[in-house]
């Protein structure tokens, strides 16, 4: 009877030791997952910031492209005016040489 009791105690101690080991492993895993969650939260915030920054940069690019188109149109009109003025000057100068 005592031998059986002794074996039961040993089994119980073995089971308790295994449970402590499993508990320690689970706690390590919980800590690891908490750390990963923290990293993911930071990464999510960075992605959100980058998304906002990207939207701002796209808007700035659109505005810059619009300004460039406007400048190109003005430049074209100025070149036409220069050509017309050159034609007028040439026409005005031609009769005076005759």
C-alpha cells in the first residue's frame, strides 16, 4: 500500500513539474506574442503615416504637374507673341530699306 502511495506521489510530482514547464513555456509564448503585437502596432502606425504622406505627395505632384502645364501653355503663347512681333518688326523694317 505504501509503495503504491509512493508511486502516486512520484507521479504527482512528475505531473506538477511538467505542468510548471508547460506554464513557463506558455508564459514565454504569451510574452513573445505581446512583443509581436507591440511591433505590429508600431508597424501599423508607420504604414498609416506613410499612407498619409503618400497622399500628400501625390497631391503635391498633381499640383506641380498642373503648374508645369500652365507654364508650358504660357511659354507657347509667349513664343507665338515673339514670332508675331518679329514678323511685325520685319514688316516695319522692310519698307524703310526700300
